[in-house]
C-alpha cells in the first residue's frame, strides 16, 4: 500500500510541501553545527554559484528548476516549501542529493550506520497559489516558540539580507511588511489557543 503523500511524479510549474523525519523518529540535528551543515547543503545545491568538492568535482546545481520559499528544521524532522519549474524530476534530484549528503555527514560524524531518515520523504502538491501563505505559516509555526526560533526561514521574511538560495517573494508579495506577516501568524495562534481552550472546557463538562 503506497504511503500517504508519497508522490512518484512531480508536475512542472508547481508548488510542493516537502517533509521528512529521522528514522524511528530519532533526532536529525544533535547540535547547532548540524543545522548549519544542512543549510550549507541548501546553499550548495540552490545558490547561483557552482560549488565544488575538495577534489574539484562540481556538485549538481538545481537553482534553474527549484526555488525554496520557506523552511523549518526541527530536531527530528524538516519542512520545505518548494517551487518546481520546468524539469519534472528536479525535486526528486534535489531531495536525493540533500538526503544522501546529509546522511553521509551524520553517519560519519556520529559513527552511525544505516538509514538516517525514515523511509522516503513525503510531498504534497499545493494546487492553489492562495494556499502558499497558509503553508508558509504552518511551516514557520512548527516550533513552540516560533518567533524566536533560529532554524527556520521566518527570520528572513522581509529581511534586508536574504540567502541567495531562498526565494521569499511569493510569500512576502501577499503582505505589506514583516509586522503584517507576523500578525497573520499570531492571528492563527490566537484562534488555535481559543479552540484548544474550548475543547478543554467541553471535555470537563
């Protein structure tokens, strides 16, 4: 039986919410350096410049066909909001490069063997552009203390300096500024807290 949201074919000119977790729900990031290494992989595969290995071999670059809109790196799972342009296999190639490279890094650093990730990553196509802001909000609000969380793209929304491997315009174009976007997130948090309170009160009647 196929796994839910496991896509075999990716459509060009489409947005996808990609998410994956550690094998057996184990942590993917054990210290700050691990988060930064994963971000360095995004830089490697999505920057304008070509990056080469220590031996001079050029790493593949997917910038022409992939745009990263939002991300959040949690201790044991990762969320990415991605736009795929013309090449239908671009997402598959990017994810293979990311997960293979990080697995090699993690196993070597922590003297591990076997799978670092829980089977295949999951992908959900966003079939309506109006949902992009809501998916971005969901991704940025994954951490409990999301406003101060350092390992998500929230800090780059309306920032003066944005990494070249991150493309925030499809999200920021729907808002007047950073405070407007933050209020969009806070509004959801307030409604969520009110619903949780109502559920709690009903459960105790």
